């Protein structure tokens, strides 16, 4: 089985409130468990950053669904590729909501080779 990961960023059509986020996460976690998908979603006031990982065909299908989702736009792939092991094996979809100025600035100045560093920062903060 090809284990694949993909990190993208997107812009919410409007900042999501807590019930909307919880609803999104509930549906995503249920589906991800069924399709052997794990990952991390970061919600900032003006952007999402998400890592999804799992069997390649499942990730490609999920990404098509995500790109078509009307709750956000400007879906841009930051990094993708084959992996030997998962970054977040225990999480059907881990979630971080960071709106501190510091973290926000880090996300905005994100470059491709900095993406994984961002996940390190978020995980240890
Ligand atoms: C920022 C964002 C992240 C999402 N992450 C996931 C996810 O990890 N897993 C998932 O199944 N759906 C996720 N969704 C929802 C999908 O876009 C889509 O609604 C879901 O796959 C259901 O698609 P369907 O109604 O065509 O079956 C996400 C949506 C958004 C806006």
C-alpha cells in the first residue's frame, strides 16, 4: 500500500465559529476513520492548513472532495509525497486553533520548506 501525505492551505469564506468547526471535525473524523486517513487541521482566522495522510487513492479522493468544498477557497498544495510512516498515526484529525498574533505571522510567512517546521512549532507549543 502506498502511504501518501499532502499539506495544503486555503482561505475560509468567512472565519468559522466553534460549532461550525466542531461539525466539520465530527464529519471529517468519522470519514477519516473509515478511510484510514489521519492528519492535522490548523484553523487560523484567515487560513486553514491541513495535513492529510493515508492510502494514496484515499488521499487523492479526499483532496478532490476538500477542493470542491464551498466553505473555503484558494486551496493550494504546499507539499505532498510518499512516506514510510505517518506524522499523526493516532489522530483521525488532530485539531489546533491558533489565533495568537505570533502563530498567525508564522503561518503567513510560510514557505514550502518551512511547512514541516510549522507543524513542529504547533505540536510543541
Ligand atoms: C478545511 C476543511 C478540512 C476538511 N477536512 C476533511 C477531512 O479531513 N476528512 C473529510 O472526510 N472531510 C474533510 N472536509 C470535508 C470535505 O470537504 C467534504 O465535505 C467531505 O469529504 C464530505 O464530502 P461528500 O459530502 O462529497 O461526501 C474538510 C473540509 C474543510 C473545509
